[in-house]
């Protein structure tokens, strides 16, 4: 019988300093589209594509990844609502600011940077221009898109995304295809936000209709002045977005005031009042820009460029200050001027308004103070100031009505779910949220925490366990 010899191999211990492992990102290191071009992707578009890459909805990503990272308790969805309800509730007015210049954009860039380990996400917002461009009237509240661009992306098998330039309030056309941007679904005619719970770029989140098409309303339907102004806007903004992605990009409000001082010296003989006439803006407003006390809005920055023969990149970065000798000035077209809102003052009839409030206090079903103020035709703040007791009574009555209706709805929902659970239990089917919602044919129940709590309570009562 042959003997076996066992040899033990001894390996040298690895030293810690010799090990160098790359840092791993908890989420995919997804590449933004349009990098180093004027068609750079927006951060809301990137967030939507990141959720799709992980096969989860935008609402799920927001609820279980973004909110915990933001560490803001007021954004946490209440237990009786479906997950990510705050995305369309308390946070809905802040969604557009994700692509903007303020704190919301900074927080989202930081969160997504930690999730993906990408260091270029600030270029998907207007943060690089935050020192010179205020957030006022900067971005659209609702999503808009070019149907021809979407169709082109789909037919050429490219990734469908939303360029950052589409989110700007000033941009009304696609300068590449000379068509008007669309902000309503062609099928259901609904508008929607830049982020919704079940958003898929290129599709309506409500009726799931494809939003791209080859034929769209031509930009030539605009007047000559409007079209010229829109083309000027797009050209300057595309140039700025491309320049902002370079490491050497730097902007300052001082550059704006210095350019205005140079223009005043060479065009109006140093008289700022004549400069305000050329720009078509009040003298006091131009004086504030001239001395660098106030940041002009993006619309006014482009207006300055249009009237004083400058490029937006020049105005913000200061390139060419002191070198430009000739300025080809022109007046701003009146056709493009935004319509001025004329305030109208209503006579406040104290006795009449009091009678109306007393009347609405007794109507059934009760109305909210906002509904009452619209019916009376006066601001609800004014009504609260003039008649605090009556207004509080109306609000309290409406609040009690909503609470009673909510409790009634909860009781009806519980009876409905219990009946469904009883029928499923008789058929020896495990009581899960999915089986109950499918039986009731109510898919909206699937994500509701109150529904899940009722089903769990019924399972415990009947002692059902998962097989």
C-alpha cells in the first residue's frame, strides 16, 4: 500500500498597504448623455434613467434611496399613503428646482454623486452659473419636449432623454428642427412634472402614450420677431451650456456690471439713463445692474446681450472685456415684450361680504375657505383679516367634514378588503397584497400601506401562515 505524503504550502501574508481596491458605487455609474455638448442631459432626466437602469420606478428610488440620503423627515411618506406620495405632494413644487441653481439642486447632485460616484453631475443643472443667474423665472414647472427629437432618438435606437435646455422657461422652440416644444400629451392632453412616480421618458405617465412624432407644429407659426428672439435665445444658451462643462469656466456678477459700464462709456457717453432707454427697462433697475447690486434674470441677461451686441458667455465670464471697440446696438422688439399684468382694485363691501360668509358657513356639503374666497371674489387672506371668527368656523367645519369622509372611506375600504380576504381564504389562497388587489381589480391598492396593514391584520385573525 502506497503511503501518501501531505505537503502544507505556506504563503506570505499580504500587507495591507499593498492592497488597492477601487471604490465601489452602490448604484450603477451611469453615464449622462450629451456630455461636452450643448444637448447635455438634465438631472431629472438622469434620475429617471437611473431608476430604469435598476428596474425600479422613480417613486421607489425617491422613497427608499433619495429621501433617506437627504435626511429630511418631512419628506417621509405617511403610513396611510402609497410610497413616494410626497413626490407629488409636499415636494411637487420643488421638483423643477432639481435642475436649478439653488439648495435643492446642490442636495440632489450630492446624493446622486454618492450613489453613482460620478463627479460631473453638477453640469446637469445650472449650478455652474449660480453666482450670476437667479432662480426667478428660470425653469418651467411642467415638462416640455420636442416630439421630432423623441421620434429621431427612437428610430435611431438611441437612449431617449431630456436635454437640460428644454427645461428653461424662455425656450419655446427646438432650434434643431424648427418646431415648437410641446407640454401636453397629444392623447389625454394632460401636463406632467419633470419627475413623477412612474415616469418613463418619452411616454405620458398617465395614459402611457408615446410622445414622439415626425410632424409637429412648425416654429414658423411665430412672428418674425418672436422666431428671431427664440433662435437668439437657443444659440446663446447652447453656447453657455457647452462652455460651462469646461474646467476653466468661471462666472461673476462683477463681469455684468463691468460690461454695462463699458457699454455706457462707449455707446451712451457714460450716461446710464440713456442705457436704460436702449434696454427698454426702468432706470432704477438698470442702475442696480450697473452697480452690481442686483442679479438680472436670465431673460434680462439675454435682453442685454441682444440690445448691446454681446454673447451670453461673454457677459457672464467677462471674456473680451476692454477689447471690444464697436457695438452694433438695436432696440428690443415690442412684439416679444411679456404682457404686463394690470392690478384691479375691488371695493370691499363689509356688510355684503359678512352676509355671504354667514351663508357659506351653513351650506352642505361644507366648502373650504379657498373655495369660499373664490366664490365671494376676495383673497382669503383679506377675509381672514376682516372676519377671523367666521373664517375659522368655516375652516373648522370643512376640516371635520374631510376627517369624517376619510374615516367613512377607511371603513368601507376595510369591509371591502375583509370580504375579499374571506373569499380568497375559502379558496385556500394566501392573503397577500397582490392577491387581494388582483381579486378586487384595484391595482392602486398594491402600494398602499393602510391596505397592507388590513390584510396583515386579517391574516393574524385567521391564523394564516405562508406555505
